[in-house]
């Protein structure tokens, strides 16, 4: 038997062993197991305990930046003091926008021409006493606020509520999986993966866009609006991945 023939036999043995080894590994690897996924939703409801409100002021066009800044500062200081006077803590008042910008007018004769400056400023307020929402809107508007809105109602601590919604979602997912398995003849194995998705609560808004309210001095008395918080929805979706036996 020559060396070339011996070498070919050795290659053949190695190839057969390799195929056999791959077949055993391929048959036992986890990737070959079939999977079945099912999703369940859990929803709980609870009354909101915090209202988030945006309040701001935008000046009319002034000849100089200093004039615009002065008017804005005076108005916003009055607005913030009114908010604090209603029992809102300073830590729950946050400036989220301040903008000083030039204002231009364009005509065919003169082109672009600077006509003055304006300042806009906005603060986000966290109101923990929901009975004061209407008072905050009325009082800040009376002090000159001409940008009021974007109310959202939230729950300060949703941890326990999300746990409750999650448990409900898992229970529903398991019930759905068992029902589908019974109807199709599948045999469920172990749960091999879990995916959770929390659905954000909807946002409700109140916007002050009245032209009269752009000038507080033109309004002798500001009515207090009735703002209802209702209930918040805490929803959790859970997807369970099962092995199929």
C-alpha cells in the first residue's frame, strides 16, 4: 500500500467522523428546539396624585433687548410668586425655556429690517395638591401668563402598581399559551425567555390660547377652570417564550 493511498483512506475516515460528530451536535444543540411566543396585557387603574403644568410669558415686541428682558423678568417673577403663594414648593418649579430673540420685518422696499426684541420664558410646575390646579391656572393668568397648558397627570410612585399589572399580564399570557396549546395539540415546555413592555400613560392638556388673556390688565377677573384628573392607566405587556416539546 503506497503512501498516497494510505493518505486518502485517512482523509475519508476523518470526513466520516466529522459528519457523524456534526450530526450528533446538530441534533442536540438548543437552536433546534421549536419556540412558541405569546403576549399578555395587564392593566390597573389608579387616581393620579400629581399634576404637571407648563406656565409661561411671552413679551410683546420691544425696541431694545433690555426692555423685553425687563418686562419678562417682572411678569415671570409675579407669576412664580403667585405659584409659591398657593403652596407649591420651589423644588417643584423648574424653568425649562428662556429665549431672547430679535424680531424682523420684511418688505419689498426695505428688505429685512430689525423692528425689536421679544423674550419668552416657560416654567414647568409640579402640583401635588390636585385641588389647586384651577387656582394655579387662574392666578398665574391673572399675573400675566399668556402661555399655559400641557397638563399631564402622573402617579408619584408607580412601582407597586406596575408589579400588579405585570403579574396580571403574566397570568393572562400563561392562560393564553395553555389555551392555544390545547386547541392545537402542542405540548408546552419550559419558559425560556420573558420580554416586558410598559405602556406610558396618556397625556391630557389644557391650553390657554385666549386673545384676551394675552393682556391680564384687560381682564377684570379670571375664572377658575375645572380640571379633572380622572384615573391613570398603568399597562404592562409581557411576552413569554416557550419551548415546544
